[in-house]
C-alpha cells in the first residue's frame, strides 16, 4: 500500500453516521486516515474516531476576508465546505479526499476538486489502489448498464462514495486521535443563507440515501403507502417512492436519476413498473426484490427475486412473517 494521507469529511461533527464509518473503513485500506470537521468534536465522537483508526481531526475555524468569524449554518454551504477541504489538503499534504454522496457533498466535492486541480469521481461504489499506485474508483453508469473503473491521474483524488459500499469495521487497534485547529478563509459567496432546515427523520427510519434496506412504492399503491411503511418498519428500512407517486402527492421523496440515487443491500420495489428513470436510481442495489401484479413489468427484468401479486396482500404478509421471525 502506498504511503498516502486520506481525508474524510465529518459532517455533522456532533455525530458519526454510518456513511462516515464506511468512509473511514475504506480510507484505512488506502493510507493514513484523517478527518475534516466543520466544528469541534465531542468526547463520544472522538472515541469512535479512535476506534476507526482516525489519526487526527482538522477542526475548521472559519472567517471571511474581513476577519469576521463564520459560525452556524453558513459552515454547511458547499463553497464553505470546499474551502475547508482544500485548506486541509494543503495543510496535511493529503492525497485523497472522501465524501458521502449526498447532494450537498457532491457539490462540495466538485468545488474542492476545482480548487485543487484534482481528479473527481462522483458516486463511486468502491475505491482501491491500482497496479501503478493510483486511486481507482469503481461505479455504475448509464442507468446501471455499465460497470466502470476510473483511475485518477492527478496528484490529488476527490471522490464521493455511495452508501453501503462496504460494511463498517473498526480498526484492528485503537489510535490516539489528535485534534488541531484549521484556519479557513471563507470565499466571497455572493449569496446570503436565509435559513437552513434539517429534515426530520420519519420515526426510527434511516435516511433514504444511506439505508441498507429500502422499500419503495409506486403507482401500484394507488396512494396507500400503509403496506409499504409497515414492511419498512418491520425491516428497519427507509421508505422511498417512484417519481409518479411523488408527483401524485403520495410520498415526498422519489428514487430515480433526477431524485435520490440509492445502492442499498436490499431494495424492495412494490407497485413500481421499473421505468428507465427509476432504474437509473436503484439498479446499483446489491439485491432487488420486485412486487407487482403485472407479470410483464420491466422491473422483473433486473430483479433477483420476483413476486407477482397485489402489494396490498403481499407486503403485510411479509411484514407479519418478519415480525414473527424477529420475535
């Protein structure tokens, strides 16, 4: 393994999400792991970082050109995050930057790569070292029809990594994680952040883009997402929808090329025909289960397990059986 430094974005700094633990796990296979936080980290977070082999944390301290300290929600703007990452790369002489694949993180990654003149890979499903020591990102493109391996030829590589790319695993031995301040000058943004609202999770369900299991409903629900949410709650899964279902006002977040792109370990599509737009947002899933009353539905062409039947009958039976098994 080449001796390199890998930076991982830690946002928020108040908790460590599963997606961040996955990034730390990947980073350890590439080199020395360091984190970049947009605020100070607490004792509990620091303990997790030590368990996952993070050698140091660069805690950003933001100010503008006039010396005004920047705090609060402005720290999460992609341009501000990019400024912190670029400053950390220069401070640590880092070789790789890893971010999750949220919409905001993708924008920050692009701005970071532009500032550094670095190679950029978005939505990588895996990150490894090539035969010549360069960073290689694997991903699916063209609505999941091609599997590609992309080698970064610049000195610095910036990648966003899809959730569920690896199973998070602590380091073999704990480390003593050091924290250090990272002065960051915020660029002229040209915008003023009026407000920022963090969307509340639905009960105990995980975020859709990070979930290991996703249950999604489509037009076949006829607007009744009760069976979909029942099965999701039995599985501890996130809930999504097709674009049509969202446009009808039945759910608020859809999976697709212009919606949320997911790559869970298990994807269950209920009452979803499998149009190209939808397939482009979920075809990278490791295992696909389809429930549809139409035996000719296109989603059956890509699924691993097919159930031909009415979702209103199938999903409650599956949820009941899962609860019984858990009990």
